[in-house]
């Protein structure tokens, strides 16, 4: 195996974190779909797919370095939100938490002079910068629109984002 057992165990944990984020984004997307907000739903269906891709990248890396992945159990996501802003705040907190997790992994790799893992994680460092910034922007837009004007957020997402189909016929993203 090209990496230490300690780093490998932390990477396994990160696989679970990425799948947990995926489930949370699916729950948020379903919430917005149920509220007839297809652009917000589509944005979060897309986010869920990205988190799944991240988990797969970690799994592939673990396999590439000769380890056997051990995917941990993950808790159920939050399913209901009183306000759209609550869902966005949870999403932003989640992205900041993932950023801390990636930074911790990178610190572990550097402490062990594990340049293979260090190099692998650099993509995630940049990705998290983009994810946090994007979620901060979307939260700000929802806050400015207000709960009674979420259709303005939908219009914004339709204008700013390309079309991508999610589950339940939802479309759109904020990228």
C-alpha cells in the first residue's frame, strides 16, 4: 500500500462524508421539488451528483494506492426546512465543514510526507473554495429575495445557470 493505514482510514471516513453530503443535498432538492421550486431543486440535485462524484474519486484513489476501502455508515439527512434560507445555511455549513475535513486530510498527508495523497487532495482544495463561494452567493440571493419572493431566486437561477435535468423534472443550476 502506498499510503499509511492512518491516512487510509481518514480517506475512508471522507468517503462517508461525501456520501453524507450527497444525501443531504438530495433531501434539500426533494424539499424544493415538493415546494414547486424546480430551479432550486435542480441546483441541489446537481450538487448531490457532484458529491457522489467526489466520493467516487476518493474510492478510486484508495483502490489505486492498493488499499481496501471501508465505507462507513452515515446518518440520515435533515428532510424538512421551515424556510429556504435554513436549507441554504445548512448547505453552507456543510461546505465549510467539508473544507475543514479536506484541510485536515491534507495536514495528515503533509505530516507523513505522503506526497501521493497531498497531490490528490489539491484538486479538492480548489473545489471547496468554489463550493463555499457558490453557496455563500446563493444564500445571499435567497436572503435578499426573502421567503415570499423565491420565484425571483428561480428566475435568477434560470437566467444565470445552464439547464441540467435533475430528478422529478427539476432543471437548472447556479454555476
